[in-house]
C-alpha cells in the first residue's frame, strides 16, 4: 500500500506502542519526574515513517490501586528520552484509587490529544507515584 503523501485521514489504525517488548505498556513504578528522563517512563506510541495522528490515550486500571497517582505525558523528538531537551512535558491526568471486584469493571480514563506527530516522534508516559496493580496505556492513533 502506498504512503499517504497528503494526509487528511490516517492510512491505517495503530493502537500499539510499536515496541518490540509489549503492545501497550503497563505502568506500575513511579517515574516521579517532570522532564521525561526517568527510565520508568514507558513508550506508548511511535509515529511511523510518514508521521501519525494520535486521537487519545486510554488508561485502564488493571486491578486494585490503593493510592491515587498522576500520569505524566511527554512528547519526544525521536531521540533518546533520557536527555531532557529531547522531551516536552505535554500534559497530565489524575489517576484515582481503584478496587477490582468480580461484579463491576475498573475505570477507563481517556486523555484527548487529537494532533499529528512528525515521523519518528514518540510519546512516553510515567506515573507520579507507584501503583499497586498498575495501569495499561493504549494509544488510539493512526499512521499516515
């Protein structure tokens, strides 16, 4: 399939981090930074060779999280995220305490983005405090 050279709409959907280790990362360990350089920040999305469009990030509690936290979202220029000047602190989302029980669901939270990323740019997410069970982060996106 040929690349979309004048994108208005995505050529194909993408809901993965494009990582070789996991489709959507699980966040459990606190990154506790505002620069995006912590090794505990996880890769959530990588824009392909023609760029990509990120509609939103979905956060899903995967069990009981006994302490509230915050998810911090960073844009990265495609270079190493452990260098602060490669990252931009984009936003954050409050994550509540959660209780997993057999008779109801745990919470889903969406963080709206709705913008295009240049080719190779990435999104990383980290937690403000450590989570007991953790949160799965899935990018709802598309590739050009």
